[in-house]
C-alpha cells in the first residue's frame, strides 16, 4: 500500500513521497487543455502573444504552465501546452495539447463551445462519464475549460475552442482507451488537475470504469485475473470470452467492493498459486509489500494434509511458490490446492457479505489447472452459454 504525502520545493514544483522516495508531480491532460484554451482565448481577444498562463485546478492550487507553438491571425489564435506527467510513467508525457480559439458571431446559450480534432477519441461504449458518440473530454476538465475561459471572456462574446493532440491516436493504443471503448485518440482527463506519481488511485479508477462498461453491456458475471498470464489462461484454457475478463492487478478487495456496488452477481478469480494463496489467508491487496505469508500458509495447508514437520519446514524455506509446489507434488499433497481454492473463494464471498457468488480457478507456471471450485465451474459454464 502506498504511503504518500505531498511536499513543495522552493520553486513550487510539487513532489510526492511514495514509500520514502520523492517523485515529481505532473499535470493532467485536462489541466494542459485548460491552460492552452485560456491562453488561446487571451491571444484572440488581445492579439498579443502569451508565454505562460495561470489556471486554478480542482485540487484548489493555482498553477502556471508555459505556452508553445503560438499562432495568431485575425480569424483565430492557436497554441499548445506540453503534457508533463512528472515522474509518473505516463505515455502521454511530452505530447502537445493544442487549443484553437475563434469567435462565434451567432447568438446562442453556450458562450464557450468545445469541439475536438486530431488525436482526441470518441466514446463508443456506455458506462463512461461521457455519452456514446461524444468526444472523450471528461466532465471535470470540460468544466475547468469553460470556467477559466468564461472568466476572461467579455459578456457579449462567444468562443469556439477546438482541441487536438497530434499523434494522439497512435499513443492511445498504449493506454486503456481501446478497452474502455474510446476510439481514434486519447481522452482529456483529470479529477484533481494533477498527475500523482505511481498512483494506485488512477489505476483503480480505470478498472472501475471497465466494470461500468461491462455492466452497461448487461453482464452480471466477471472473471478477475491478476495479470496478462491469467488473462491468457482464462481465454485459452477456460475458453472465456475476453469481454468477461478484467485484469485487476493486486486490487482484489477494491474490485470486489466495486463489483458489489455495480450489481454483479458472480465473480471468478483466476490466478497463480502465489496470488491465490494470499487471498486464502485473507489478504485482499496482494502486492508483496502489503501482504506476503505465502510459505507460512502453504506450510499450514500441507500440515493439514499430513505433511511431516520436515516437509513443512522445507516448504516454508522456499523462496517461490513454484518451488513449494514441487515439494507439495513430490509428497502427494495436491489436496492442498483444493483447500486453498475453496478457502480463497469463501474469503471472497465473505468479503462481499455474501452478496456475490465467488469461485476460484488456480493454475501453475506451466499453465496447468491445479484446482477449480465447483462454484467457479458453474459460473464459467454459464458464461460460455451466454456467448454461445
């Protein structure tokens, strides 16, 4: 689990302490689009170049961002802000977020009209914060743009803003957008205006959106996997359609909570022994920094199955669950896998206060099935029937 606090340096650059290390905080695409929009409107109104612009972001902070690629004509003003994700491994860092401002001479209720051009995606699936067919500009950054521009816009003026991100369509292929049904480019995002380094919260938000989309499709069952290997096993060994599969990383408890919140009826947790054994021990965040009693748990289950003290000690001295599994199998203790799968499934069901039916599928490093609970078999069978 992250241990974080925000600090400032003398030049007002923000840093966040994550597990004892300082990471520089960046700015969201929403903040960049807002700054570019406000600067473009100022230049359109004053026909004078702007080098930097100050905006207030949802976190309450005032930030000043530099303006680049200025173009001013009688008809429009255009400029860009370079996305700076700080020390977060953000594929959008370094991209230019452009805003082009032009006057609207017809009467209308909207004083600030926003459209999108190159590199900004269109929403194609229900379940997101933006309607199907609309540009992927989330409500908070849209409101930021309208608010900042309205503050400098004379009451008798209307403005059209066109946002664009060159190369955004290509970069979007490396993000969650294809999974979320956003096609043709990136999204303009940001709830606080900041990009917090190594943020679990942003990751969790994306996963929650995936669940939204699944429910919007009418799905009531989901298959949770910890990573790409589990996803591949679910597709290739269990023959589950990809629309039912969501990769949850270490966030078992969070995703179970969200599944309850969104009205799912059944969940299958598919994972390697090293992850499932943690859940069987009652750990619902499976990162090794948060929880790691794998060998102790395996040792207890092996003892229940009749393992000698020597075998238990040998298991508990292992560095990996794969090594422990070899000892378990050499000594005919494979009933351990069934116990672990059943216990993990029961723990998940109890975690949801029995609101969701939970099954577990356990596999090894050779992609061989070790155990599947009866409930998991029933859910998987129903999923297969539902898509033919």
